[in-house]
């Protein structure tokens, strides 16, 4: 009897010891990696909300600018290249994800020089992507006057024919006007008294056309324009071509839904902030790797693996942004 009580007591003490020793590591992941997954999951909800909002507004509007027209410029003065530049941006980011994978692999092998090399390439890829995004924003803001509250890209709900040329001047008598189809996207060009236009898509609105009409009395009048902020100082005027629709209604070009510009800058800006933050963290961890801090821990460069999870998340989110915003 005494022997049984001794055995029972020993078993109880052993059970209590197990109860306070902690459970198994969840998913065989360390605390740091588990917290990173929690953060990425919560961040995914934010991006999902942005993209769902875009989809809801996109399909609830009667007209919406075509991304093929809006994003058709390329560095070097190249126009009419639909989505080529954003495709290059996407490729750069995907390649940077591959280099990040290689950095993690070299970390598992405890290869310090290999980690430094591949992380450095990842940083270069991230900076290149940010530079491309800065060029795209500059083109839309300073070249095409798009902003969070203004969308200079509009679309036609119905087919018809223009009464004015691309400079807003009435066609000469007997000249056939340019025709357009329902859904065609146009860009409102800023009006300048000297006859010039803001940067835009293609050569159909270049200065040569304006010079050709400068001596024509029929084109000497000010074209029909609309103001961004009527009555306010610093308002910008935009050339608005008049047209008639197939149903016989007369109208003129107007601004597109401002939600397009607002969502574009919010979504791509939010993602760009993530890329910028990722590059900053990569640089910090890269310096730590080079200094040998992680080599002393002998844990397979776990910190590199954690920042790798974040970088892959940023790349994956961009794929969804590309699919939803640029291709819909």
C-alpha cells in the first residue's frame, strides 16, 4: 500500500512538472516567425479590403478608364505600350523574391558571404521597383495631372463622333470628325494659352499639330475647356472635346470617376510603403549579417528567414494588385 502511494506521488509530481514545462512549439515555428505570420495575416486583411473596395466601385460605375490606356507610357518617350512598364515592375519584384529565397537558403547553410550577396541583390531589386513606381507616379501627377481627387481619364458610355479635334478646335466645314466607340478611354489635356499641351499618350496631341493650326482663323478661338476647381486660385483648365452620340445627344468630355485616382494612389502607395519598409529592414539585417551577429547564434540565420517571409508577402500582394487593378 505504501509502495503504491509512493508511486502515485511520484507520478503526480511528474505530471505537475510537465504541466509547467510548456507545450510543443506550434507548427514547429519559433515565436518570432509565428508573430510574423500573425502580422502578415492581419496585413493581408487590409490589402484585401482595398482590393474588394476597388472591385465594388469598378463594377458599380457606368464608365471606368481602361488600364490599357491609362498605363501605356514607357520611359524614353515611348507611348501606346499598354501595361508594358508595370509588367517590367512586376518582373523586377518577382526576381527580387527569388534572390530572397537564395539568401534564406544560404542562411540555412550558415554561409555568411552568400547571405550578404543575395540580400544585396534583393535590396537592389526593391530600390529599382521603388524607382519605377516613382516614375509612374510622376508621369500621372505632373504629366497627366491625375491626383487623389481628380481623374483626367474618362470613358464614353456610348459611341459617337467628335465635333472638335484633339486640341479642342472645331473641325473645318466638310471635315469628318473622329469617331469613337462605347467604352473608349480618353485623356483630358491641360490647356495652355500658347497652344501647348501637357505630356500625354502618343503623338496625336503634340506641338506640331498646334503649330499647324496657329495661322488658321477657324482655329484662332479658345477651345472649349473645363476647370478642375472653378473660381479657385490655381485652377487648371483642361481641353474638353465636344461630341454627339449615336442617339443624337450633344455633350463634351468630362473628368472620369475620381475614385479611380484615389484608389490607385492609395493602393499602390500603401504597397510602396511596404516595399520601402522592407528595403529599410533588409538593409539593417544585411548590416547585421555582415557584422557576424547572426553567425554567432548558429540558428540558420532565422532573422533572414523572418524578413524573407515579409518580402515574399509584399511580392505576393503586388501580384494581386497587378491582377485586380491593372488587368480588370
